[in-house]
C-alpha cells in the first residue's frame, strides 16, 4: 500500500520531527516524511532533516507581507511534494484562517499539555499555577481555534514536587516523540475514514 506522504513544519530544535523521521525509516511505518519546511533558517531541525536526506525548505515568514501570503507559500511547497498530512512539530507561527481551512482534517499538531487544559503559550507554568498533579502531551487535529481540534493521542506525565516549568517541560518532552510517532498513523486512519 502506498505510504501517506507527511510534511513536517518546524521552527526550532526538531526533536519530534526527528522521531518521525526515524520511525518512518521502518518499512512497516505507514507514513513517509516527504518534506520538512521551516520558517526559521537556522533552526536546528533543518540540519537534522537535511542530514537524514529529507527534502527541506526554509520559507522565512518575514519575507511575506502578511500571514496568508506566507501560508499559501508554505502550502504550495507541501503540495509540490504531494503531502497528504501535515505534522506541526514545534511550528511557532500563528496561521491565517486560510491555512487550517485549506488543510482541514489533514493537519495534526503536538502540544505539551493534556488538552483541553492549558492551550497556548507558557504551558508548563499554566500547569504549575493550576496545581495539577499530572500533565502530559496531546496530538490533535488542527482547527482554526488554537490548540482546540479533535484529540488523536495523549500521554500522561506526572508533575513532581519541586517541579519548575523547565523540569516539567523536559519530562514531558521525553514522551512527546513516542506520542507523535503513535499518533500520526491514528490520525491518518481517522483521515481516511473521513471522520476526524
Ligand atoms: C514541543 O514541546 C511541542 O509540544 C511544541 O513545541 C515543542 C517542539 O519541540 N508544540 P521540538 O522542536 O520537536 O523539539
């Protein structure tokens, strides 16, 4: 069976992207990483993707007059590679409404909390401030509302006494790659069943 072509969007270190690239090297993984697009030229993930032989494009958002023009350029790059599913993996750009509309049901994100708790930024501090005893990470479909789309996969991570935002972030980060790798095929299944 033909593999699902995945395009990964990044802005930074790219460890979730790296986990996907590694998983996709297995012959029985149902997805292949068709391309990686970064809006940040010196993002560490760009070098990782290049070293893995993945088609990589840098599209700096600052070169575009507005969000939608940038989004359309990113979209065109993904379509050039026949991408059927986008994985946002630390992509730090708020998108114009056009983008999630155009890719509705065909875009997933990983977020470092148990959504719907703690969307947005300063996620770990939100968790500490709320006094929760567990947090975790979530793979979900992307909709126009930030961090609010249908949930595909989650993992629970304990909040330990004395945790800081950094220590909690580090512990959650250790689980994220696994959830991303497991969540992507689940998302693809939902995608093909047409019922995200
Ligand atoms: C992760 O914490 C992810 O949950 C969030 O951005 C971070 C990306 O990390 N959306 P990395 O670039 O994959 O290492």
